């Protein structure tokens, strides 16, 4: 059940030139989280009508952590907040990853799709491995936290400045080739990346879940704005039915 | 002091315990926001627009943010009138609020069939949408031509045994022409305004943000247009008006009522803050109390034009 709460920013940290990590004092919201992959909808000042959907990176009994990149005016406003400021937060919203503690998972994050995978890694309790991709080394984030919470971490970057040069799907294939007993691949990142990861997982017959994005208004399923085309021809909504979907449910044609 | 104000209003013979309803397409069938507060706090709900058969709506993106507003091109995605009656109406009936069914048809006959079904199922009021800018057939076409608007109204009235309210489009040169035609055809009330057609372009990709290229503008940006049109229509017809368009606070609602609305609907503002309908109700009450009014309905039509 979502709640709307005014939350104090307990800690605001800049992770790199583009990404920020906020820890929010949000006991009511944190208590309502059902698992990794849900998001919160944050009001970003009075001059913007729509809240901004931001995935939950991590949480405990009292706080929740969000990591976001500055994409436009809303997130630029958010990035200017600092410890002690208060935010109007609605959440937790959406359906997260379906996973169990102790599962042998392959977590795949690309760019700003990396943070929610940390929640998965912690929830799994150290049994997951992670493949993380960034545009370049200066965009990397949360690497130490992943090292601490995963069995193994593989890195890649588009320009080769971090880890292997190339995209995450090549590393996903390597992992799935090498170890046959992954129970699921869980992924968050840009749509072309998710499509490539979904194909790789399908090739090895491993179930795959993907966290999708779409332009969103209400965030709760009332306005039907954030439509996403399903493979069976139906429409679903990222905010209420997702953001996490089984990869084979999604219509990957553009 | 505020408890002295009688908040109840009447809209086409339907009593609303307070004048704040939620606008069609912004509140679904109440299930989602109903998790945040009791729906019985609302005067009523204009349900998501229904069609005879289920509709998947338009391809995404369907939403674009604009200065103090949003564009949408949802395209009447809905489960169809039969599913509404079977699954949503019984759920809504568990709460104390007026249930207003919003409907669209491809032909006047379809409007008639839907009105028949909903009357039998027992909604309180039917809001006939002749002004959706996001569908090709019907919709806006009926709302921009007085004779077509009258025809749809007449057919709806013939098949409905509950009051019929017609929702007008602002995308016309003279909204009073349509309003008078609809009144003449027997409408019991009018609701206005629907969204204004608009467009937003991504200057880098040179693509419109919305997949349908254009969409309907709503939100605080349209409030002055709504106030003006409610005022014009109120001066042209005798039937009551449900005023809407950009309402985000009590003062906005008071403006629409002073312009001539009997009740108001809150829509897009819920996306900013789900609790806005309750805040609008309380804000409106405070304004009425501060002005020493015994009844909130005393605001209706009270504007003193220069």
C-alpha cells in the first residue's frame, strides 16, 4: 500500500559528475516496500506539475536510498537538495523483481539502471553475481557496494575506460555459458540494453525479468499514461503492472 | 466557523455532499487513489471514459509535461462498459459518493446503447463525452458541430433513465453555440472544459514527444480558459454546469463556481498531489466561511463582471 510522506533528506552524496545518492528518512515508506525494484514518485519543486519516478536503490527499517542522474529540470532541482531538506514522496509504487533470498541470480545494470540492482544484490544476500555497464569510467557508481554484496562483479564500458570495452549482453552471455545454474537474469537499463539481455537469457533458456521506463504522470495506475506494448498485443502500465516485467511478456519491436 | 457552511450542491437533480468531484481520465475507477484516502470524502467521481467495447488506447509515449500542464494522448483506453458494470461499479457503490459514468461512442447509436446499459446498472449520472481530442472516430467531431452534438445528446437522453450531462470541448470558436444546441436537445447539465489540443516537440530528435503527435492539454495552465468558458456558457444556458480545467486549490474552484459552475472537478492536479481534491474542498469551504456564506452553492454565478 503506497503512502505519501514528507521525508527529510538524511544524507545527500554526489557519486560522480552526473549521479546523486540521497538517503531519506522514510519509515512509513520503507515499511511498505515489498521487495527490490519498486520506485518512489518525488515532487520536484512547485513549478513542475509531475513528480519524478525514481527507483529505490536500497532500504532498511527507517530509511530508503535513491540514486538518480540529472536528466532534465526536475532531477536538476532534486540534485540541488541537501541534507536536512524535506521532500514530498509518494511510494513505494509498482511491482518489483520476483526473487527469493539465496537465489543464484545474474543481475544486470546499465547506467542509471545500476542502482536498483544493488537492492536485488542485498536482498539476495550475497548469492547473486552482477554485470554492470557504464558509458565510461567517469559514470561508474556503487562499485564497492556491489563488490561487498555479490559473489562476483563484471564491468564493461562503451569506451573501454572501465572493465571490458563493449555492452553488457556480451558479458551476460559469458556468464550464462560458463555457469548453467542461474535461476534468473534480472536487468535494469536502457531499452536497447534490456532487449539484448532478454535475447541472451532466452538463448540460454534462463528466465529474465526487466525493469522498464516510460513517460509517467500519476505513478499509481489511474491515468493510464505510461503505456507499454506487450507481446500478446495488450497494453500494460509501467507504474502499476511494472516497472518489472517478465522479458518474454514485452513487445521488443520499436 | 467552516462547519457552518452547507457543502451540499445539486447537479442535474443529483445531490453531491460536497461540490468537488474528480475528473474523468485522471482517477481511473477510484481503486488506486482509494488506497490513499476514503473515496467517500469526494462529492463524486467521473469515471474513466467508457466505450461499448474495450479499447487498448494509443501507442506510447502518451504523456508530455508542459509549462504548468501536461499533454496526454491516452486514447480512451478502457475495459468496456460491460466490464465496468460487472467489476468496477459494485466496488464504487461500496462508497458514499456520486458515480458519474463518462462515455464515448463511434456513432450516436453507440452512445444510446451505452446509456441504456448504464441506466439499468444504476449510475447516478452519465457524462457524455463529445470532446475527446485523442480518438479518430466520434469524440471531438461531435463536440465541434452544434447539430451533431445535439443529435448525440438527443439519442443519449432517449436511452438514459438517469440524468445526462454533456462534456464540451474548448476547441471551438464559440462554445455557447454548442452549449445551447446541447441544452436544446435535452441535456440535464454540462461539464467543461475538456482538454485543449496541443503539441510539444523534442528539438534534438525533432519528433513530437507524443506518439500521436498532438494531445490534450490539462493542468493549471488551462484554468483561465476554463473560467472564461464556464462564464460564457453560464450566461447562455439555464442548465447546471460542472466546471473543470486546471483546478489545484480552493481559490481555483471558487473562481469556476463564481463564473457559474454548480460543482467542480479536479483532474490533473491529482498527479502532483493525490490529496488535492480534499484540499480543494477544504479551501473552498474556508473561502465560503470567510465570506459569511451559509451554503457553498451561494458562490455559483456570483461573479460581478465589470
